[in-house]
C-alpha cells in the first residue's frame, strides 16, 4: 500500500526537494534584506511564502498529472490555482503596507516584495529555476541598489528604527 502512494507522482522526491529548497533559499535572500532593514515582516515569512507557493506549484503539476487518469470525470484549471495563490499572497502583502498620518504610506517595497516572493515560489514549484533566480536577483538589486540611490537622493534611510 505505502509503495503505491509514492509511485503515482510525476516528480521524483529529489526533484520536489530541489524545488522546495531553492524556493525557501530564494525567499530567504529577499527576506534578509527586509529583516536587516527592520521591516515588519522578517525573513522567515518570505521563506514560508516562497515555500508554500512552490508547494502549490508542485501540487498543481501533480494534480495535472493525475488528471490524465480521471480526465473524463474531473476538470482542472492551472490558471485558477496560480490566480488563487497570488491573490492570497496579495492579501498578506497588503498587510505590510501602512498609511501613517494624512499622506505617508510605508511598506510598499515590503508588500510588493512579499507578492513577488510568491511568484518566485510558483516558478520554483513548476521547475522554472532560471526565471526564479533571475527575478530574485532583480528584486535584490532593486531593494539594495536602489535603496542606496534613494538614500543619496532623499537623505532618508530605508532602514526603520529598531524597537
């Protein structure tokens, strides 16, 4: 019985592990920048978001694989899974965006980087490693590189005061 549970997957355990570990690592990279700058969401949340999205990407692939055996009785739409994941992560990301006073809005970089970490996780889950790594590099360059440029132009640090 146990043997048959593991024979129904289209991906090997090592393929799944690589996808999940890479997603968690890329989430860690993004989260470390936010954590270093004392943003409201630390690196672990980024890791969980990437990991969860990657897991849902793997689930989508596996359900798609199983659908070939049940195509006449079940219908499955990958786009709905992706849309649901990104909508849910958007809800979490929106929580990081805070309006202070009458005009100040903070947390937009954190909120959007949370959302993109979900995208990176989906890329990893679907096995699209190159775009996942490229997106991570671009986001890190944006957060770190343009944070330095922003500080030079405005004189404001991107780092929030610690408690």
